């Protein structure tokens, strides 16, 4: 099932018994965020607030992506890896030779073409319009008490590359200044910043932007996925959905027609303002930094609108599960570029792209683990990962006990620990020398070949006697232990 919009997804989640409706009046400033955090920390349900103080007729929703199983159900897949393989399969299969193979290959190519977004003349969000002070007339929440203000935390920020025309959807936090102005948190390593930088370089004074709040689950998830440039994210959203996404052209920006609320305006390429502090996914407040000004022109919204928001803070919250989904979806891409990779784990407590990654490989030659580390650090937003641990193929990267055992028994720190100073890092990493500029740590926890092990053979691992195993298995009940 492909959900046509957020409302349909919420109705289905309700049928699954995973929705809670909150009917008592709640305040969008701090109260809704506190409720959402408590529910997520307890692995609770998706929430729909139906009585928002100061905003009659509006509803608010959160915790849609509450865990991996829910995400798979929302995307109608058994394995999230299947989504990545929809794009990868036609590129990685042998060329068709027989008639049957050629027909199958043609079918795979046609399927990719079927994911092309479709332009429509009118969006569902065009029912109502706010011409002035739109930020003050919509229930934008404040998340943490020391935040610099109210924030759009799950807005799909839509723009187009001024050179190529490629569309981008990104989830970037947006700090509200007043009814008509906001600050766009376009970090230097993200695609939104790239479009802004190109516009600035070519002397354009502004870039057209729309911020869509609330869409179908596949499109919403795509906004938060680290899709590498120059892949068009509207196309990628269609692949994630499993069906073409309908879009509306709003003054040159393509917007999902199923959006609940859409803020339309321009991002100034000349004016930079202090954004923050903001209580972020690190569990700390990020200090103020300079980011571009967004000037709101108008707001569109559906009848009986649902404003979607997310909360961040110390893990595990909704963003951690989105990170786990990205891990699974992009695993086929990593395997295509580095076939030696078996599996990857971005632990939720490891802060997704800004923290820790555990990777298992089929090791073939000396130095192979370090080759993989360096390759991953040069791969898109994986370049922001601070610590990479590499283990052998037979280590379950999702079993931290196995990983710790590999580190304890396969690592000589002077030989197997790699520190790279003066490197790219996450702008939100407060431990770095300065924003976006710090260091990397790599740990080779693979079993070492002779040349890697100071010329010594690797010791033999303990294994039980096979015949004794058979004997004990056959007599297990006789022992009276179980």
C-alpha cells in the first residue's frame, strides 16, 4: 500500500493500534515537545494532538517513525534494503544475453522510469492561504527551554540547484524570528547549502524555497535521507514510496501536492543572521552561528490541517530510527561501491552520521580495513562520521558484545588505531576544534594477516571437538541440566 498523504498514514497507524489521540488542550510551546519525548523514550505510539491552544482547527502530529518495524510497514517493505536495490539492481546485474534476460532487464529499466514524479496543476494544500505573518498564525513549536525561539523541525525544505535544476528535499531546522522571517539552518556539508552557495557565487540575490510540512511517509523520510548529489530527491522520494510523487510547481519550486502546510518564500544569499542556540540530537545546545535569512511570502494549508513536528535530544528519539532506516536503505549503495562490505551498524546512541559506525568486511589483503575506513570517509555524508570500527565478516555488527570482543582480541592500539587530524566533521560536533573541522578515529578490529601481525601467524581460535559435540547433543536430556 502506498499512502497518498500523512492523513491516510495516520488512519492506518490507528488501525494498527499504534496511535494515541490527545484531546485535552496542549500548548505548542514546550508542552507538546515534552509529551513527545516522554512517549518516544518509552517506545510509545504515534501522537495526534487535536486541541492546540491558540490555534483552533489545527492539529499536530509526531513520532510517525517510531521504530524500524513501523517504518517498514509505512513503506510496505519487508526489508528496507529493498528500496536501495530498486535503483541498484539494473546497474549491478550482468548484461542480458538471452531473450528472457533481456525482457527482465527492460522491465527493470521501465520500472525506474515509472518512478518519475508527475506534475499536477493543483495541490491539496491550496485550500487556504495566509498572506501576512504566516509564521505567527501556524502552530510552530518550541522544543527546549533555552532554544532561541520556535522551530520548524520537520519541514521538507524544497529548492532547486540554480545550475542543474536538480530538486532537493531536505529536513533542516528553521528558526522563526517573527511572522514573516526565519533563519534556514543550511549546514555547509548539506545539499541545501550547495544550492545557496551556487546562487551566491553567481550573484543571485536570493533562491526560491518552499517548506512543506506533512506529506506521505516515503516523501517525509526521503527529506531526512542523505541522498548524494546529483540524484534528484523528488525522484528518490518516488522510489522510496514505490510510486510516482505528484508535485506542483510553485514559482519554480516543485512541491509535493499532498502537503499539509506549505511556506513559500526566498532565502537571501547576502544576509546571514545568528541562528540558535538549539537543543539538538547530541543532547546539548548548539551555540549560535551564522545562517541565511528566509523571507516568507505566503502560507498554504489544507482544511483541518495537521502540522507535523519532531523532537530531538539525547537518543533514542525519532531521528535515531530515521538514521537506522537510512543505514538499511543505503547499504546496497555502499556495497556497490565497496563490495567487501558485509554489513553496517550506525548505533542510535552513536548519533547517526556524526558519531560512530561499525562495519564488517570480507577481508582479503593486508590493510583492507583501513582502505574501507578511508573510502567511507570520502563517501557523501559518511564523511561526517567521527569513529569507524571495522570487524571481520563473521562478527555481527548489531551485537555490541561481539564488537567489543573483536576490539579486545584483535586490536593493538599502536598498530590498529588510525587518527586523522584536521578533517571534515559534523558542524554540530561541539568536541571539534571548530564547526565542521576536527579529527577522525578508525579502529581496525579485524583478525590480522601475518604481514600485519609483526611477522607472526595469528593464533588458532578455540573450537570444540566435533565428535564431542555430537555426543553431547545426543545425550543432552540425560544430563538433566535443562
